[in-house]
């Protein structure tokens, strides 16, 4: 592959049609922000209710829910826990007081 040495905005390739690693995006659109460092989310709204320090993945799903939560948005308590995970505190899901 012959590389174009005049590529800009984190792109490369014969026609500057690829994003340089580790940048991601669609370089074929030809705008300055097509290849970014991943800090610009593709999800217009990533809601994890403060239960995922890593935020959302490329499919807009929360990554590694914490505080005994689970779900696409960390919006429900794991089995064996109860509460409203959508409140957004580390104490939303408490252990069930039921005997096992």
C-alpha cells in the first residue's frame, strides 16, 4: 500500500481513508473530527447511574457494572440484592434479608 504523506487529522492510507491507531472512526467522511481518540462517545447518551467507572462501550452498553448492579445500563440489582439501582449511589442495591 502506498501511503499519502499529506494526510491530516489522524488519518493515513493512499487516500487518507484510514484512522491511525489508536484513533477510531470513519476517515472516509473527510472532516477534521472523523478519527478521534475514543473520548468522543459514539453514544449520544451513556447512562450507567454512576455504577460503571468505565462508562459505555462502542455498543452503548455499560462496562463492568459495580455496586451489585447489572443490565445494559446498570439499572437493576443483581439477584440476591434489592433496591432501585437508578438512584445512582453505591448503596442502591442492598443484600436481601431473606434466608437462603
